[in-house]
């Protein structure tokens, strides 16, 4: 309860965080007893299963396109507290089962760790005079397409407490939502058969469990939740392309087996080499006989990684933001600089 932040929007029950924050000790005891009963009986109030969904616009996307919005679920505050309690119970167990290459929403890990690790591996290939290729994978609506039966199976393999697994699956079952617009209009009630809700504290951890068993590949993997990249370095471009294509085939089979969808149109490939001429090579990485788009400076976890890792384009974008908004842009530039100067050495 102490982690609740005042001013947050309530769920369908219209209970605001302030009500729970300032409640009496007696009321807290009643709430804890109710949580215990829910857990033991594997039952939840119907209101907790219903969410109000608001659509937040993605930056630099056309407003008329429905895909330009990110849905956020407004859950009932008492239910969010219960989810935090479950999260604190299973976090140590789940974290010990996750692979090291997955850094998303884990204690002591950040996006900077993954970007630094990827850059270091590319730099190592430069030192060895090898060719490096990276594929940045884009999963279509990753959280919304999590297959519940598949998640149940993987939770059973990860968490020894079977009753806890049943309770987690109970929190995901019979979910529904109402889409709410900024003008106050609401849609009809819609049922959810799959997926983990955006806005839930449990969702990132559950998604980590869902993809924690990615198949072994020759390429190194760098994951942060649903942001996944694979990197391979070889003495020749041909050997590297063949390796990337083989690994992509392995990953595509895995994703389809677990009903996740790879967006071929949004996934991109990039070549890296100290020689600008060499790095201009158009990699041929195919998925379903379609070549992935090749970009010279793709963005990974908010950082532009150009083909020689000069970061020129990334810094130009940061400067452009500073020019459009002097104060906030300057702060962003300082944060960018401090991030790259203060990252501790990676354990990898």
C-alpha cells in the first residue's frame, strides 16, 4: 500500500489511491483478510476483472490510424495492491529462472545495460576485423497476444507453488474491458481471451516468463521485455548472413509455436563494420521468403546505432530536441551524456 502513488486514475470501482493510502489500521486489516480469502478460495470480485482502457497516442504517428495508439488499462486500485503482493512473492523465484540476456523490468537492470552490451559485442567484432550483423525483431501486440494456456504451462515449469500458479491464472481469466475516450464516451463491454493487461504490475514479469525459453542460437540475444535483438559476427558477410537466416528460422518457429507474431514489415537488419564502405552492405535476411528492411542507423531501446557506432545521428536527434524545447532538450542531452559516461562495466 505504501507504494501507491496519489493522483493516479481509479478503475471501474472508482476507488482512488488516496482512499487506500489514508485508510485506518482496522480497514487495512479487513482488506488483508479479504485478500487472503481471495487467494485461498481462488475467487475475485467481478469488478476487478473489468478495466477501463484509454488509448495514448504514440509519438510521430498519424492520429487517424488506430494502430497509432497504445492501450493502457486502468485497473481497480485494491486489485493493483493484490497484484503487487503476488509480484513480491514470486519475483525472487521467477528472476532466478530468467536468462541473463533478458533484462526487462528486473532489479538492477536497465535499457542502458542492453544497449551497452550490444555495442560492446559489436566493438569486439571490430577489433577482430569481423563482420557484424544485427536483426531487431518487432513483435506485433506482444502483450496482447500471450496465449493463456501456453503461459499456464510455463508458469508451472517456473513456479513450484501450484496454488500460486492457479491464482495467477485466475487473475487473468474472464477479463473484460471498456474503451473510454477523452470525451467520456465508452464502448461496449469486450471480453479478453488472451493477453496480459497493459498497466498491470504483473504483466512484464509474466511476459518474461512467457519468452524465457527462447531457443539456443549461434547469435547472441539482447532482450528487454518484447524488444529483442540478435547479433552475429563472422569473418565473411556470407557466413554471417547464413548464420542470421538460420537463427531467424529457429526463432520464427518458436514464436509461431507459442502464438506470437513477428512483424516482418517492422523488423529490420543492420550491418556493422569500421569501414563505412563495408558497412553499407545490404544484408539479405529472409522471413517467409521476404527480405527484412535494411537500415543504416536503426533505433534500439531509444538509441540510434549507426553502422560504425559513431552515434552521430543519435546526437543530432538529441540536439534537434534541444533546439525545439531548450530547457527540456538540454536536460535530455545531459541525461544522455551522463548515461554513457556513468554506466558501470557489464558483468557479461
